[in-house]
């Protein structure tokens, strides 16, 4: 493990926005303390045999096997390899190993269309085709490897995600096609995909009826946004009432360093203004009886936010009354490369920054998940296609400092492992992170055994586990 960064951070002076972690040490320590308070549970296990007799003095190992919190990444690269017949390739084997060693959830992609001329995961670029086999393959891959599948996105009112053939029809007919898209997508994956980005990026884009007049940024009236979110959400919930549905957007954390964003009439658009509008949208949807299950923050910040800024942003979003989800996080590092810093140092700085963002997110009681957008795929060695790859993603098979740091957080620091011995009443006590567990013990020296249990946060008190009585 590399030594913590210290003097190296001074090389960032004058590079983009100031980011000096030493100045926020107390804030990060407070966040780590909150993690132990809100993400863990005091546990009292009473170990008995089949007759109910306590198993006193029994050595046991308690190991968490899965976190209750969703840590995920998107599958664009994997979908590309699948579509090119490389499911059994070394690239996919390497991708699978790195992904499952670090994360517990996968963002499975299927756009209605997506920049129609690119080679992305698309459903119906041409009218009448039904190409959901790619999404099916992603979901099946996730389930086969013990990952929770998330779906992205059900509906996106944006020209590049709106099939060209749809515009031939009047808006009333377009809505019939939209309903079929929503219902069929959710119904096909009912019971398998339980978390969806139901509407993508409404705060910057036109409502379907206004797409012919769309300009960017298009700050649609909240009533017009509600007019299409409400039916999309209703159709999705009718098809799978047990699933959770997130409304997802970007550009609400920090303003760009290099420009002021303006509407067509010259009005400035700020991150704070968009944040306020997003919270107001959720309150309006609540009034209409159509509250989404989650508020999605893409967190494409471009520049690096401090722990204090991140905490304030999360508190503001929590005022919406919705659960919060990081949906597409990446850490931009162009400012570091522009400063001509050593690449290995850039990787270490980026790893520390990513770890700090994850820490503040995990420490906030309103946050339920954290999904990356390409950050972790790149960090475990996968690169975008180049002229030598035949248009396919390639892998160096070399994980970066970002991967190693993220993996240590998720799999080591924020998972529970304890070696314990039951007391005279057969009890073992510990404080553990929420999630799934295995308790291992031995019936005799050469005969291991195990049982499983979960900590969900809503089951305090003693829990009884029935084990085989050890021999001898």
C-alpha cells in the first residue's frame, strides 16, 4: 500500500478548484464515525443445538458476504463484448473477475436508442425491431455472479435517445409507443431488475411535446415535466409494483470552472438553481401522488468537490423527501494532467478523492446506493476502443490505485469479519455492517459447518441460530 499523500497535494495549487484533504480531516473523521453509527447494527446471536441447548464456548467465525448497500458500475463495455460474440473471451473473464471482486451491483443498459449511429446498447433504433437480448444478457450475467441488476434508463426525453421514426407520428400516437416501451421493458424483467432509472435527465431537456423546439439547456416547466413523469412512473409501477424507480439527473453539484451555462435567452443556469428545481420537482410529484422511490445524482462534477460541499448538497437533496442514489459518478482528472503531474501521482490523488466522496456518501443517512460510470471499469484495466482493438474495449489486466482503494473500502473497511467464542449461554455479540453473513464453526476438527443470517437494521435484539452440536 502506498503511503498517504501529504506534501504532494501542494502540487495542485493553482490547478482548478483548490482541493486539500488535510483541511477536511475532521470532516472526514466525522463521516467515518457516522458510517459506524448508521450502517452497522449491534447483534446478539444465541447459538443452540436442535434441542435448544446453548452451545457454550464454541469458537466461530462471522464473515459478511454481501453489503446491504448497493455499490455498482455500468456495463457498456461488457454489452459491447457480448454483442460481438466474445462472451467466452479472456476480456470478459477478466472483466468479470475484477468487477465481482469489488462491487455487488451492475447497471444494466438498454436505451430506446442512443446516438443512433453509435455502437451502444439499444432497444429499437428501427421501428418494429425488438432488441432486448443485450439487456437480457447483462441481467443474466449479473444474476449469475451474485450481483444486483439495476436497469438504465426506461425513458429519456432527448433527441439522441428518442427514435427517429417516432417523430413521424403525432404526439398522441408517440405516447402509445412510449407506453408500450415502458410496460414491455419493466414486465420482461419483473422480479429480476428491482431498481430502475425510470426517467433520465428531465431538468435539462424538453418534454416530449416540446422536443421539436428543444434547445440546450432546456429548462422545462415543472408542470410539463410532471405531465410525462407521472404516466411513465404509473405504467412502470403497474407492471412491477415491487421495483424501485429513480428519477436521475446531472449538473447539480458544482458549476463549471471554464464557462457560464446560459439558456437561449441568455439567462444563467447554475448548479444551485438546478438543485432547487429538482427538489421542487420531487415535492410537486409527491403532491400529485407520484413520488419516485429515489432521487438520482449523476455527480459528473467535472471539478472536485470538498467534503463540506458534498455534505451540504446531500442535505439539500434530502429535503425532497426521497431516498438518494449516486447513479453515474466519475472523477474528472483533466486538471491534473494539464498540470503535467506524474501519472502515478495523479492515480493516487484520484484514488484518495474517490475514497473521500464515497466516504461522505456512505455516511449520509439518506443515501441508498453508489454507482460509478466507467470509473471502476477503467480502474481495473479496461480501456475504450483504439485503432488496434477493432472497435472493442481492451484490457491491460493491470488495476490502478483507484481500483485498489475502492476495493479496500467496499470489501475490507466496510465489511465485517470477527473471530468470536460463545459465552456460557451460547451467545456471541458484535457490531456489524448491514447485509448478509455466514457463521462458520466446526462439528469436529475435520468437519467444518456453516449457517447464514442477515442484518437488516430493523431486527434488533437476540437472534437464535440452530447449529449442529460439535462432537468431543
